[in-house]
C-alpha cells in the first residue's frame, strides 16, 4: 500500500467514525488525561515549592528533576511493571494490564516535566509576586495560590507539555498495559500492532488522529507561551 | 501589580468559593478515575443471565463467575486471527470474557511464572513440559499444531527452492551469506530457529544475520524490505501474504512441525488465578466444538491450524 492510499483510506476511517479507531482514541485520551490531572496535582505544588526556594538549596533536586524529565518511557514502564506484577510489591492490587497501570506509568513520566517546568516558571517571577502578596497581607496559602495564579501561563505550558509527552508515548503503556483489545489498547500501541499485522490504513488513520491531537496540544502550548493571547483562562 | 492587589482581595473574598471549586474538581477527578477502573472491572456480558447478584443454583455449566480471564499468548497465534473466532465462541457459551496479551513465547512464559496471566497458549513444547514439571502451570493440553516454513524473496538468490532438507537450506543460506532475518525475541519461533541452526551445524553470526527483536508480522515485513529469508509459522505468513512480496521456499520437513499447548497458571502458586474459568477454557479448546472451530479456520482458502497433537512424545 502506498502512503497516499493509506492516507485516503485512513481519512475514510476517521470520517466514518470507525468504532475501533474511535474507541482506541478515546481510551488514549482518557488514560492520558487522568494521568496528567494527577501529575498536575502532584507536580504543580512541588514545582511551586521548589521555585520559591533559593536556587542554591534546590540544586540537587533540580538536577534530579531534569534527569527524570528525560526518563526513557520504557524504563518507567519497566519499573511500574516490576512494582505491579503479581510477584512485585504492589502485586496484590492486581492492576497490571489495566488502564490503571497505564495511568501510573504515564503519571511517573509526567510529574517530573510538570514539576520542573512549573519550578522554572515560578522562579522567573514568583519571588516578586510572593513578596508583594505578603506585603498585601496574604496568608501562606493565599500567597502560594497567588504565585501559582500569576505564573499560570508557564504552568499551563508545563501541563500541556506533560500531556504531549504521555499521549505520544508507546514503550511504557505497551509493557504495563499489554495492548489488550478493548481494554488497554491505545493509539500508539495500536499503531505498532496494526503495522505488524499489515493493516497499514488503520495504522495511518490512528497516526493522523494522534498528529491532530498533538497539533491541538501544541496550539494551546503556543498560546500559553505567547503570554496567553487568545487565552482560555 | 495593581491588578494583583485586586486579585488578592478577590480571592480573599471568594476563599470559600475557591475551596468549593477545588473540592468539586477532586470529586470530578475521582469520578473520572473510578469510571476508568470500573470500566476495567466490568463483568463480562453473560448471555441469558438476568442480573442476579450471585447465581447459586448449583448448575456448574451455567454458573461460572461473572469475570474475565487473562490469556498470555504468542504474537504468531494472535496475529493469525484465530482467537478472534475461538474466544467469542467460548465467551458466548460460558460467560467469562478472555483478554488476550500477545507476547513472544519467552515473555508469555515469564508472564505466567509471575502470575500476571491466568492461562497460557504457547508453542514451545519442551519448555512447556519443564513448566509443568516445575509446577508453574497445570492441566496442559496439546491443542493444535501448524508448521513452520521458510520464506524468501521470489528472486531466491540462494536457490533454496531446489532444496528439500531444512539443514541443507540453512547451511546454504549461511555459507552464501544471504540475508536472513531472525525474530531475535526469545519467542517459540526464535527458539526453534536457533535449534535449526544448531542442527545445520552453523553459527548464525555476521552481517547477513539480522536479529530484529520483533514479532512475526514485523519480521516478515522486514524480510520483505531486505529481500532476505526468514522462518515463519504458516499461519502468520498466510494471513499477511497479500501485503508481502515473499514466497515459500521450503516446507514439509518433519522438523518444522509446531505444536501449541494450553495450560493454566498454577492456582497453588497464585490464588487469584481464576482456575475454574480457565479449566473451562482449556476443556473448550480441546472439545469437539473447539477443535472444529480450529480446523475450519481458514485464510484465503487455506487452513492454518490442525487440531490436536501433531508431535510424538
């Protein structure tokens, strides 16, 4: 099959809302959205906390975060697999080869990115905002919230970057999800499988959907980096 | 900063509202997560069973628990499409849904040993018998067999089509340094291939021998692109034939028979194994009904699998 034929076939699958393709795309979005939401709840507070600390005192943890940002997804997948496997320490949960395991792996990939990028964003202006807020009589919680609010574009950028990374990732979800049809098959693992099976039109179709989602994510990112012109807040 | 001042005053005033928002967000998130997990824990749809909480009328045929079992199998089995026919027939008859993880045989065995699946369907008979011996699995049955074939580009640069013996074919490929693509993934097919090289008295090494570490479908595709040779099970080859420019260059050598076995992960090692449903599945596979589905499964007018046992003990 030529690439052109593949693309034409792929568009017809997308336009006719092929149920297999739609189901996979939705599961991808669901898993990645939950993972990124959780990673946001963990990563933004951590990044804010670190961003407000003096740079010298967070040198080691910063290096650690930057390293983890580049963590190869298969390594994250392998670690989560060993943890969740029946003979592993969390084996009693019985969640290996479920969407929950995939959320865990993607969470592990997204947290360092969101925390590190939040930290960088807060460092650029957070101190000033923090002092101002204090001067205006804000308590500790309110101060932190104000800092986060004032750095919201950087933080949105961090979240969207995290989402972009996890949704396009294949190594980790393949290992911990097992690519089970209808349960843990997401876009990237389906592309691997359909390519192997020679169903190239389906693989290309999924690839186009993935690219489209990636385009939306990056458009959002572009807006945030532009300081929120055409913002969504 | 003036705006900031207003913001702070606003937040101070709206503090409780904000907290409520956070709570709502967490609530929403939990709901989302739970729905994600619940979807996963959804019982299999059981035909002719009308939502009784725990059917306890003692009729073993109809009262299998409402559950799913996890089957670890090999890429070659999965890619052939047989399970797409076989497993729905089982689910319709008995209830339990079967979730399939397709891996290389080595990985599938490891998955079973770790208790991460309930049942294995693989094809490495010697290794399977060792698994039974060591108590990792129980209730092993010979389900079906197919055969391996050697395929290559129609140009056949090594002239394998003129050769009938597997040993000689492998020796010819090696001595002529013709490209050979190996699964290289510790699958049953890969393990078999290594035995064949050994039998042919050849060390598969050098630029001509490409160990790609992939499933059968990928390996065939790469063989096509490289215009080389590879060893494949007939099923995967037939199911992909139309998308490949590869021909059978050698078949029929008795060494090429490929026996598939099904076996339960030992419930004594892993109490969570859904043993009752697994036994039902094993029985179904070797029952006349299951064997009939296997033997009538065809692609392009050719049968892929032969029911039962095709090797001598």
